[in-house]
C-alpha cells in the first residue's frame, strides 16, 4: 500500500512495508519514493528502466549494515542472519554483499498512520543471540520532514552496525549537472581515505563545496569525504534552475560521509555508527528541510 503524507505545500509519498520495493538491501519501513514541494519533485532514481527483479534505489531510501549485517559472521552457510528493517536473510556464501539477492524471511510490521505522521515498528526473532525491536517515525514539518529511529537490543549479543540515508535526489526533474551545488559544513578531503571515482573529471571539489562541469554519463563515487575527521552530520543541496534547495541534518556526529551519483540522482550519505548493548536502546534522527534560494 502507498501512503501520502501532506502538509501545506509539501507532499511525501511512501510505500508501506509490503508494497513496492521488497528486496534485501534497503529498509522496508517508510520507503519514501517521492517528495514534492509546491508541485516540484525532489526524488531521483538509481537506474534508468530497471528490470522487475533489479532491487534498485529511489527517493529517500535508507539502509542498515551496508558492509556489516547483524550476525552474518556468527552463522554458517544455510543459516539466517538479520538485516534491520527487512527481516532475516539466508547466508549462502562467506562474504556479505549488500547487492546480493539473499532469500528473505520478512519481519511482521505494525503501522500507524495519519495525514502528517507515520510510525512503523517491528520485533525480530532471536537468532543466534541477536534480536531487536525497531521503530521508525516520520513526521511532516512546515517545510520538510523528520525521521526518528529507535533500536532496542532484545538479544544477548551486542548489535554493531551502521545506518545511512541514500538520498537519491533530483530536483524538478532536472538531471544532475551544472545547476547543482552541494555544500557541507566542514572541509572536504577527497582521496585522503577510501575511494574517489570521478569519470571524465565532471566533479569539482573546493574547500566545502561540490560542483559539476557537466552531466555525468556514468556513476561517480567518493567515500570518506570527511577524511579521518568526526564532523557534523549535515549537507545542503541547491538547484539553481528551479531555485529550490534541500538540507539534511543528523542528530549525531559522523565519521563517514559518502557521495554517489549519476545523471538521475545525487546522493550525499551521512553514516551513523550503531552499537547497542543487550537490554539497551539507541535513538537518533534526521531532519530534512526544503527551502527556496
């Protein structure tokens, strides 16, 4: 089922857990597929015309454990491990890969919804000592939305993973190119740590700002734009042609800021490290605001 949240000039369209995307990478809870501000869309997509069995991203999907799924290394091939926000995945090899088509046993989700508010929660089974209760709350604001997360550790082992919002953004259906400017509140350090993929040198990085010389005809990617620094979890994206911008602010400091993109989306990613002891809980939030330049 698709659900529409709306308030004043803002519309947020999302798929509920059993609707739309149902693959083993992105969180199934509150899958935001489009956001419109005064009728202007801010949602992009990962790939042109994907095949029905391709689990590609769109809109404002998030993911837990892109490199470290909970319990993967504690189980054998043929056993099950956790993918938070989805359910159990069946291990069929020794190396975890976020893009692999694992067999899925979905969580059972409870949904509470209104015109401006959505809460989705789920309780996992205990598998090999790991278990959790997960709640995601989406709240519309006057010019954006907030996502509140809560993770309770109901098992006997420590939960260690991470979470990020992929943010497939394209403003006003304007493909990614010269009219976009991406800003951060800290000095950018591309290539200091991690990957730096910039085909045909279409990306220009200055101090705390990223611009494009042209439309990228293949994906670009930077990991750890923050270098080794712990920084404020925040970015701001402007589209000069539409005069619309969007910003994300996390309630946490981040040690990992990535950037992925192509002509159909630009995706600044703010990672949060998650470590929850048995019987404990962890909460965090992300606030998105849309503005006119």
